[in-house]
C-alpha cells in the first residue's frame, strides 16, 4: 500500500512521506499521511467500491454535490483538486483530503445534537437537481442464514430465534414503508453520524460523502436521530426529542405519515445489517440486531415524541 500513498503524494506535490497510519474505515483503505508539507488523509477506494465506470461517475457526482453543499454554507471537508480533478487512479482510485486535528466528538451534548440537526435540515432544503442513487431498496433477508453462520455465538442465535417473528415483521413493515415515501426526495448525506462530523470552533463540519444520494427527508431525519440518541443499547429520549424538534424548527412541516416514515427509516440499517453478515462481522451483527429490536420495541414511545413536536 505504501507505493499507492507515495504515488498520491507525488501527484499532488506534497513532499516526501515522513510517516503514515491506517485509520478506521468500513470498506476502503484510509490513511493519515504526514509529509514534508503537512498532514493529509488519503482514501484509496477498494475494488468493490468502484467496480465499473458507473460507480466511478457516481462517486464523481457525489463530490460535485459536496462542493455545492460547501457553497451553500454547509461546512464540509472537500478533497484536494489538481487541474480541475479530484479523482486519480494508480491501480485503484484515490482521493486526498487535508487533515484536521479536530477529532470527532464521541460524547455529544444536547447543544451539539441541535446543531447537527440544523445542519441536516439545511442540506435537505437545498434544491439540487442532480442524478444520484436512490437510497431505498426492497429487502429480502433470511435470518436463518445468520444463525447458521454464527451458530457458535449463542447470544446472537438465541436472540434471533427468540425474536424471529419481530425481525421478519420489521423487514416487512420497512418494505411497505419505502413504497409510500419515494415521491418526496431530497439530497442527503445518508451516513449522518458522530464519526462523520468534526468540530471546528464549536461548529459541526461534515466529512465522507461516499453514500450521498437521494432519500426522503423525514425518514433520513429519523434514522440520523438514532445515531445520536442511542448508546449502549439505550435510547436517550431527551436527545431524540431535541433532534426531532430542532430539525422540524429549521425544516418546517414534514409531509409524511409518521408510521410510514418510521418503518421506512430502518431500510438503511437493514441494508447495513446485510453487509455486516456478508462480511462476517460478528460482534457488529449482534450490536445491530439489538439496536433494531430496541427501535422496534420503542416504536410507540418514539411516535409520541414525534407527535408532540409535530403539534
């Protein structure tokens, strides 16, 4: 991998590499690279991330939209540009970003949660007519596959077997929900979570636009709120209400029926669940199974909060 990093730094004339370290990433190789001229983040896309020319142009389009967001005063970290290009290839495609010392905040306060809800609302209100991937896909999933693959993990298999009816019902309801919400779409980040937000002068700055696309604003708001309100398999209902309330104050009236949006909002997490199973990431599968059931079990309480801020 060092030769790829060297090629990237040479291409952008960043100077000799002094040191580098791999950062956490779900799919692609991401490195923090110190050079004679500064510190950078180099993202090298896996072959599964960009399989063909269509994937390449989709990624290019996502970068174009991120630039539009930045021009609309949505704080973003954008890739370096050279002769009008961001994407370059040396065996695999790569992007180079400036590195910021500010770390993502893992312990959000209610004030921070309100700020990120405002940011998401601002993105959703932008009228950008661009062809981007649609976020939602109908799902078919056999939880029996999970229990067979991970039969040695009794906690996971027992949980799935005991709640199999609820898990299957959750998928059915999600599939029904996405049929109803596809006519109202907006540009959205689609991975709006703590690790994709940096803080500069107490203001949120958005990073990582690999999943940017079209989605329903209400569904995306609900799903994102979970990312900030759920910790250690518990829902902080005060944080959830703060997120809902701040988003609605900024966005205005939301058109969707809550129940349809609630179930449709789980589509992204269910698709991520499928990915985790395919990658055999056992502990993350257990964590996600618990989260899905936590949300499922608290549907009525979440609905009450939504109705309270909607009146």
